[in-house]
């Protein structure tokens, strides 16, 4: 399944403070044990949050036997972490009722919000996993994670119960963690620690973890899905970045300078009459665009950024900088150039559609759109560069003139028909 799709690798070194959330003790091992080892080896500080004790694994048990099973499963998790050389990971137990997390959603979200407050990434069960507790935990983590945290999910029962061709599986958001033989051996040892799950239950019931699932668990990769935000990045997030530092985007870096040079070199025309550049930041690209245009209408939703751009471009002829957010920032004037630099992937689907619709109305026939975005995936963004550019390239009103795939950014120039 993974080999056919060939998702790109997960960058374990990109995250420093990681919260891993599990609905039951063993979820983290079955779904993301290799990813945890990779994060730990890369130096991440990991906290494991387990929502339930897994006491309802065998529904026929009485209250006393359930409590005893919960105690056993806590001990099994501790042994499994030791077996994976993860014994130093901090474990927080929420003690919520097993198989009833949907009914305790408020308690679950409140507890997760506290522990996720300073995380820069989280791993949780895939919100579409077939098990209802897994779905509840995955959705709760996504709902309360801070806007600055990268969201990742891991499938569990999906491996055994879901067809890889099912359109609900978000392969376009998949990443893989390759597992060497040492990692696979460590997971096998860890799985054996969960004796209450791989052996018949206390009441004689068949094991919860049947051979079919365990065959999938003994794989040579871990699979993670990026869990994007569904809402536009809040303006307050960017305002805070500008309040923390004069230049949050490091406009003088080689990446930014090279990107601006490629943007200017990709413009099909020597001169433009009226350009529009939203999300202009501190105005460095605005100033360079002004050298190729009679007029530039630039904007940024953060007043402090707009003021800095206005100051930088004060001596440039024909530059007007305002503080406005998309889609309202799109001007009513007829444009022959629009430049979207690292702004569209921060917009939710409806805001992006409205922005593109308004821009297409403003653009004259034969006008150009430049779209350029970093190829990473900002935690605040609902989608990455590739998905954003595909949406624009698919518009029937636009023809692709230039496509540049850099190791760090993606650039398209499109022309209005």
C-alpha cells in the first residue's frame, strides 16, 4: 500500500516538543511506535497522553475485573515503552471511560488543551480511524491544539479494516517513517508486552489484537497523515509574530532574496500598469515589483506590517500600502498583475475561493498572476503549496505560463484568458 503511493518522508528533526495522544494503552505502539522512536532519537521532548486505561477491551467483564484490567494495561504500557527504549517518556493518564470518549468530549478537550498548550507538534489517532474512541481523540486533539502546533495523525484499525483505495484515506497528506530492523524488532518486543491484548481475555474471549492486525503492525514503515487546520490562520497569530520581532520572515535571508529574484525573473512582461500584492509583509517584494510597474496596490492584514512596508516603499513611485485582509483587500480597479507570495495557503477553502473569484473579476484579459509559496507546511496553514497551486491551476479562466519547482518553494505564473 505505502510502496505504491510513495509518500514523502516524515521529518522527525523538525519538532522539538511533541505530545503524543492515545485513546488506549497500546495505540501509540501499534500506530506510531516507529515514529516515536524517530522523534526521540532526533531529540524531541515527548509527552504521551493516554485518554483511557483500556479497561473495556473485553465488554463482558464485570466492574472489578475491568478495574484490574486497567491496572494491568498501565503496567503493560510501561513495559512496552521500555522495550522500545522510550522508558523516559512522560506518561499522563486521563482516566476517562474506555469506549465512551464521545460522551466525555468536554473533559477530553479540556485535558488535552492543557497539555498541548506549549507543544509545537502533536500525534493523535487518525480522526477517521474505524474505532470511535480513536476518532474522538483525534478530533479532540485537532480542535484544541494551538495554532502554532503541527498536527499529525496515525492510523490503527485502518490497516485492517479500510481498503487503501478508499477515497477517505488522505494519501496526498501522507508521510512515512522508514523503520530499520532494530525499530521493527523493538516494536515486536513492545507488542508482546501487551499480553492482555494479544492473548485470550480474562473471560476467555478471543484476543483483541488478532493476527490480521498484527501482520499489518509488523511493517517496515510508520504512516502519518498531516492534519491541517480547517480555518484560515488567525490574523492575531501574525500580529504576535510582528510584535516579537522586527522581521519575522527574515526578508534579508538567502531564501527570501533568491525567491524574490526568481519571481521578478518569471514575470513575462517588462512593464505592468497596475499590480496587486496582498500579504506584503514588510514590503521587500513590493519595492522590487514597483520597479516593473506604474502602480502597485499592496496590503497586509497586520497594521504594523503595513506601516513598515509603507515606510520602506516611501520613496518608490506609485506604491500604495493599506492594511486589509483577504478577500476584502482585492481592489475594484482593473489589474494586469496580481502577486500572491506565501499568503494563499493560510486561507481556508471558502476564503481562498472568494479571493480567487474577486481577483479574476479584477484581472483584465491577458493579465498575469504570480503564485509562490514555501514548499514546507506552516502549522497555521490549511494546505501546503502544492495543494494551493493545484487549485489555481485548475481554474478554467487561467492558463499556466511558468512552472518552477524549487527545492524550497513552488512558483507558477498564470495568465487570465
